[in-house]
């Protein structure tokens, strides 16, 4: 029988969550803070990370909290961490961070303590940053709590501040011709909350990029584009896969050992062909962190090998 998280929290809890978002929102930095962010070629950037929480099919409680680190500009996986967890907080639109974020903060902290030389210099979050109901999506929340630059990369438009996926918006999408083309997401307030980005020449759907923390929107868009071999940026696309079937032990941390300091660099991870990129989280708005999705569990696949730094080519 599928397991479901508890129902909607009481209004007092939601009020506390809103208060915390408002307090932490004041700490968000929306400008470039690192020299590599201002460099046209991102000189000095060596490692980019991606985070996600993925659900076991038919179970909205069992999930895999994952953190992946790739070398830059090679975009080769150097570190993976997949930790099976049990989610107890329900999904509530606008408050996804309170359901999933603690496990992602834990993953960053494990890496910081155990493999500090592999810490990413920036995290791409499968969700939203300032493009959010309270202007404080999960990419902002994660950035403030970890101190890392974070970028929100959502697959669907979160309709806030008058932004709508209407005929006018779809016409703007149609006018995006080549990979790298963008248009601003300006709300009724007059604020530019993010950018719609055509991330690949052959992509028909844009990504919605927004500032999370310690990076400008311009740098966030450029970096997201540079990380795209397909529509989805590699730090998000390469997140570990977890079991579609039941029986994966809760709380089990499984990692494959490999690259360490002085080991000669990362080894390539097998890539999907351009004709068949790995499918990721079909359906459901949000499809990861931050973008306020419908709450439906996502279809997942069996684990390959998880996940610590590794050497050697994969079979």
C-alpha cells in the first residue's frame, strides 16, 4: 500500500513557516560575490553541484535526497551522494523547502566534513529561487543555510506576481530561436523575477532560471546555459537514480568510491546519446526542489551505484 505524508499543517505552522521565510529572505544576496561569476568564461570555476529529492514510485514518504558534483567545464561527475530518507511534512505549495530541505542541507554538510576538496562552488537547484510566492524559493533557502551560491532552475513556470502560462507567454516562447535565447519574467510588481531560457537548440520548452543566493541573474543564466548538453543542465540531469520498487532500506547511504585529491582528476560518466537523453521526472510541476509542483510522486528507476567520489570508467 502506498504511503502518504500527513495532511496539511495547521495554520499556526504555516504562519511560522512564512515568518521564517521572511526573516531569511532578508539575507539573500542577489549579486555576484565571486570573481569567477564576473568572468565571461567563468575562469576559476572548477566544480558545480546539483541537488534533488526524488520519490519512490507510489510512495510520497520514501525518497532519495541526492547531491551530485561535476567538474567544470568538463561536466564529469566527481561525487554523488544518495541518502534514503522518510519525509514526514506534507507538500504545501510555497513551502516545499520545509518538507525536503533538511535532507539536502545534511548532504552538503556531509560533503563539507568528509570531502571538502570536492565542495561545489555553486549549486543548481531543481526548482525556484526568488521566482516564488514569498520571493524565497528552495534555491534561496538552501543558499542562505549553506552559504553557497545557488541558482534556481525550474522546468515549469511558477505563476506568481501576475506571471501566467497564457497565450502571450507561449508566443514569447515560440520566438526563442536558438540555444541561449532568453526573455525576462517580469511580474505585475515590475520586478524581474527570473529569465526564460532556451537551453538547447533543439529544446521546445524553456527553463525558468532565477537567483537563489550569492549570484546575479545574468551569471545564473550564463552558467545554466553552459551546463546544458541537453535541455536540462548536467548537474541536475546527472542526479542519481533510485529504486522504482520497494525494499530500499530507509536511511541507507550507498556510495561508490573514486576520485580523491591528487587522484588525477575525474573519470567520465557514460553519457546518453543526443537521440535518447535520460528521461527525468515526467509530468509533475516542480520535478525536484523548489518549483511548487502538484505533489504527485515521481516515477523512478533502480539504483545503479551510489555514491561517493569514484575512479575508473563505468561499464
